[in-house]
């Protein structure tokens, strides 16, 4: 990546009024989180599922909570524990520093369910989690539209990937599940994400045609929700998209692509910003 490209990114950030941060699974890689890229990537992170012959799509399926809830919570309980232990990488703070330095109005849109932006100190009211959050629960049935915080403790047997116990719905006492949109999911309660979407729509309305920078990180084409959003935003007037992705960075002009990870790219752009007067 040429120094000129990083300079162009720095200029776009310095002259912007608004910032939209869009993030996919690759955003967490620098924090040590797996991105589950393909079955092999999933099995590298969870070799026990390779032994069981299960893909990510099969493991991340709501039917487990109905048929075998201890097995369903083996996967999601393990991920809950992992995300609670994870420390957000330095890129989260760099973005916050730019928001403060350039007085940017911002919003985060992520397909991740890990809650890392909240953990890094971003305003809850400025985050859209399009697939929900592992840190919130709902009834498996569901018996109501209630969504509540995931404050449960999870003890997981890593050989069998089964949880010692499962959370329950406080209303009907059936098994609870994460408030996450899974594969083949017909019972996900979307109203928490819908309220976040309303906040994002309001943000875009207030932004109008003022200069906007979209910084997209780790969003692949396998589940292209985030990439499509970035490209849609990129069609707005006075908008520039910075696509950061070590494997699939391609995006058409006038937008900019960076074939590297989030921390490496943000750090280099920050160095370019430091040189600007």
C-alpha cells in the first residue's frame, strides 16, 4: 500500500464531519478472536467440532436450543466467555482518538455479536448490531418479546462442547437463547436491533450531505451485509469509503482499499494524520 493512499485517507478523515465505522468478523482478529472463515477456519478455532463433523452453520443453529440445549449452549456459552475475556485491540482507541480530535459525529454498524465496541467505550446509542448481541438473551419459544442482559455464568466441557447448565426464560422457564440472528432462524426477536437501526437512520438524516467517511474493517463477501452497506453509503455525496481487509480489499474509485489488518492500517493512517498541519 502506497504512502499516498494513506495520506488520502488521512485527508478524508481530517476534512470529514461524520464518520461511520462498519465492521465484520475480521475486526476482532487483532484482538485474538477467530473469524470462522470457511469450515477450516472454524475448525482451527474449534477443533472439537471437526471431530463431531459439524460446520459453523450447523453449530450456530437455533435448533440445538430446542433439541439439546446443553449442546447449543456449549458453543454460545464458550463464545460468551471468550468475548468477556477479550481486550479490544488498539485500533478501537485510535478511532476514538480521531473522533475526539476532529470532533466527528459517528456511528458504528457491525455484524459482530461480541460487544467489543461497547467494551472499548463507544456510546451504546451510537451502535447498530445488525445480527444482535451475545450479551443479551431471549426466550427460545419465544413466549414474549422480552430481551434481557446475559448475566449467566457458563461452565463448558471442551471435549463434548456441552454446558453444565443452561439459562432459562424468567417468564415461562423454558430454555433461553442468545438474542442473535442465527442460520435458519425464525424465532429471533429483532426489536433491539430495529431500535438501533432507527438511531442509525436518524444519524444519517442529520448528517445530510456533509462530508462523510466510512471506515470498513474485516467485512468479507461470504456474508456481505456490511460490505453492501458501506458501498451503499459510498454512493452518497461527499462520501469516501476506506475498505480495510487483508483478503478482499477491492473497491472502486474514488474509494480507497487497504490490503492489511485493522491495527496495521489504522496505525499507518494515524501516522499520516500526525503529519498533517
